[in-house]
C-alpha cells in the first residue's frame, strides 16, 4: 500500500470489492457516500481476522487472546488519538456512532441545565441532531435557539452573535452539513461560545472522511464521528470529550466495564473512558475503525482533499450544463456533496431511474426537513462523492441524467 | 373484467418489453392516464404515509363498485398507482378483498413494493384493502 507519492485511482478502486458489482447490467456507480462509505478489503478482512483468530472479551481476561483483543482495541483508541491529535486517550469514548454520542452528551447535560439556561443548535442539522436536545429540554426546561441559514446554505453568523449570551450553556453544530455539504465555521463558533463559557459539541460525521481535524487546535469541548462514514464498519464511532467535561457528566448507561466497585448499597464508577463504555464493547468494530483510519492516512488526506475538490468542481460544472437544474447549497467551502433538483421533475423519479442505470444516489429530505423547509422544497437528489469515484463515473451520471430527464418530460 | 383477468392482461403487456427503459416509459405514460383524485379530496387524511413524494388515494362506492382515484407528485409513483387502480378500481369490495397484488412481482416491479422502499406503494395497497373492507361491511 504505497499511495503517498501519487494518487493511484485504479489501485484505490481495486481495494473496494463492491465497486466491481453490476446493477441492472451496468457498472455499479456509488454516489451515496454521505449516507455511508464503502469498505476496502483491509477493513473487511480485519473483522474476519478478529473473529477467526483472537475473538475474546476484553479488559478482564488473563488469557492470551483476551490480552490480544484488549491490546488491539486500545490500539484503535490510540490511532484515533493520533489521528485527531487528542491530548489524552481517556478523552475518547467508543460509542455506536454519532447518534449515540449526541445522546450521551444530551443525557449528561440534562441534569446540568435548568429552565434558565439556553442551548444553541444550527439550522443545518440532521434530525438525529435535533431530537435528543428536544428530549433533553422537555425534561429540564432549557430553551433551544436556532442559528438560521442563508440562501447559500451557510449559517448566518450575525444571527449567532445575537442569540449567544451568558445564558447559553451549550452550542451544537455539525462540522459539515449532510444535506448540502457546507463546511461550517466551527473554529469561530467555538471561540465565541467559549467567551460566554458555553461548551461546544461538534458533529464531525460528514467531515472526517474528507479532511483531517486537529482537536487540540480546534478546542472543541466535544467532537464525534461515525466509523462507517470513513471506510470503517457500522455500529462504531467515537466521542471526544475534554476531560473536565467527561468528569462532570454522569454515566449514560449502567453495566459491566463502567464500574470499579459494586455493592448493593453503592457503586463506584470506573475511571474515564470506561465510565461511558458499559457492557462488552464492539471490539471488532473498534479495531476495524482503527484500520480504516490507517488506510485513509496511507492514501493521505491531502491527496484525498485535492482529488475530491477537483471531482466536486468537475461534477458541479457538468451538472450546470443541464437545463433547469438547480443546485442547493453553493457555499464556497463545501465537501463533495451536490444536492439538486430539476424543474418540474420530482427527485424520487430521478433517483428511481438513475438506479436503473446502476447509479446509487439519495433522494428525499436527507433527514434534514428543516433545511428543505428553508428552501421551500420537499426534497432533492443528492450526489455525494468519495475519493474512489471518478470523472468517468460523473460522465455516466451526466448522460444517464439526460436520458432520465428526457423520459420524464 | 375480473381482477385476475386484468392482472393477466397487464402481465402479458409487460412481457413484451425488451428492456427496463421501455417498461419505465410505459409506466410514465400510464402515470399521465391515471384516474385523478378530485382536488377537494387531496387532503392530509387521504395522504399515504411513508412516501418520499406525496401520494393521495381516495375511494367511493358507486353502484356496488369501489372507485379509486389517486395522484402523486412523482410520475413513476403515479404510474405504478395507475397499474394498481386499473386492477382494483371499479370492482366489488368482496372481490378486492379476495385478491392479491402478486402480479406486481410478475411484471418486475417488486422493488417498488418492498416495505423498505420509501415510496408508499405498500401502504397504498393496504389502504386499497382498508377501503374495500370498510365498504364491504356497509
């Protein structure tokens, strides 16, 4: 695996067995990467290697394979620490993914906030990012304020300044919008929040596959991502939390692993990070998460970013050649996501016909109804790209789209 | 015509198509011929749940037969709805209740009926049956 010198797209594509599939007789083209990424052999193999050779429960066993499994699991945590430049490995909690992480934080803040407090969430959020806070504020009476978005699908930072005040205790924004691909100015958002002593949680699910984030430099209080968005398996993710916050938050779930001493009268909770990792964790998932990070770092995030940027530009220019096609979310700073509609044609019809051409896109609201409401539309077609996609595939999309439109008009 | 006969007729028609494009062109064409729901019946209560595109279904009893009308924002959904209505509309409630929609598999549109596919056609078939059940007990 030597990619550092040059970006070898053919070699990369050969790492992903699924890309060899045929759908309806056509070469399979996968443009639904924002929903989940495909997996390279090295990640798939790491899971079967674990179950074939050292499957075991961790942190307790004195026997050889339990120690091997424990080492591999903790080694994955160390890889995450290095990748995100996190100060302490115990500030990393393995969760089942971003949704789990957000619920963990929301649950923790439930008792810390009262009806005098406010939280701020961005208008660019995924459903999973709205509901946990609504559930939390129903219980503690805190108020939710929203940062509105502008016509380009960017956060209105003036409005943020206006709603941020000493009552604000928590600010919650995604690093990149799943529906539009907008990269949010989280560094500024965090700096401003810290001036009023509010904590900030960043959802990095749509960012981590596309660029590297230095969490010490960013200074976020919490940051979360899901492995399956970055070539890892489903059901595993990570939550970073600054030590002072993780110590303050109560445990989320009770069970094994998260305790140090239990009597019927009282339980003492384990130290970080185990306090938040109740029960037998997803060992194979964590290991494969680490392998996925190795894989991406081997290719190099600079290479990935450059390649994806040129792919995004190519796709945007190509799609704009199609009459009556409107792109939603044209922020200057965005990842390779293109959300669009064609005048007079429903997104579902486009998606259904593209599927017939072997092209997987997402249609609908992308779990982001508030954003769709903002644009006054019921949904979009979303093409989300990855470093294993090619310009040739974009050409197939372009031609298929033209045929689909002519069938539908 | 009886439900089974219409279903066989549709299977026959679809067997003539050589590729998916011909088939979908026909579905789109059918979408434009659907018995359209009256605008006044395009209410939230007549919306079929689980659709990416809005899909309305309405039914009334005329001379002992159930008459269905529908509409959708998406033309493919509308076309497949038309294939359902051609079979089930203008039949007795009893006959509708005693029939199934397996012919959709036979014409290769099963993917649109998978419960996980968010186009609401599974819900639409259920709703067609509910209407028939309601009119049957009257």
